[in-house]
C-alpha cells in the first residue's frame, strides 16, 4: 500500500505484475471498503527464429538480403 500525503489517498501499486497476481483485491478501513478484480494477461514473447537455411554466402561490398521465418 502507498499513502499519498498530499491527497490523503491510499493506492495499491503492482509494479511488475505476474500471472499469479490476478484475482480479487479488497481493502477496508473503518466503515469504508472497496474491491476490484485484477486480470493479468500474458505478455508478448520474443520471436522464435526457424531458418530453413543457416549457411549464406554473399559478395563483399554488395547488398545482401535474406528472409528468416519466425513464429
């Protein structure tokens, strides 16, 4: 929990959410209470390269372009 002295507000800040952080969060102070549901989605993953060919040759000083498929 974080308390902001300027506004008097309390905050729950999850700086680096992981899948296990998903769920319902509740807070209660005297007669006040609140709750929320947090959903954590899976983030992007680095591409998986799967080249058909791994040995390339090209002329020195000339442009060379290859296409590498990825998932």
